[in-house]
C-alpha cells in the first residue's frame, strides 16, 4: 500500500487539468452545461467502480472505498441535478 501522501500527489496532478477546464467552462454558458453533465456522469460511474473494486486501475489503493464511493456518487448526482435545473431554466427562458 503506497503512503497516502503519494496518492494525494497523484490525485493533485490529475486534478489540475480538470480544474482548468472547469474554470474555462464556467466562463461560457454552453460549456458549463456540457461540463456539468460530463462530470456528473463520470463521477457516478467512478463511484460505482470504486464501490466494486478495492484497487481501481491497479495503481490506486483506496482504504476507504465505501466513503469514496458515496462521495463520488453524491457529487455526481449533485452535478446532474444542477445540469437538470439549468436545462429547465434554458427551456423556460424567453
């Protein structure tokens, strides 16, 4: 099992491209909806994957799979709810 510090470094490296894309997406309304839908689907899928597997991708050791799965699924559903609200607002806007 790798130390948690190294796992966090790997996650930080992987999060940087996501954060920059998210920042670019919030500046453009059309991209924001697509990003929210994509992030929501990806988070739910990875949450289900983490719940089913102790070592996803054969390199990530997640000692708290249950809480990681709940976190991913909850935030994925939150992203999808935000996208649904935005879709509804876009339809009812004049």
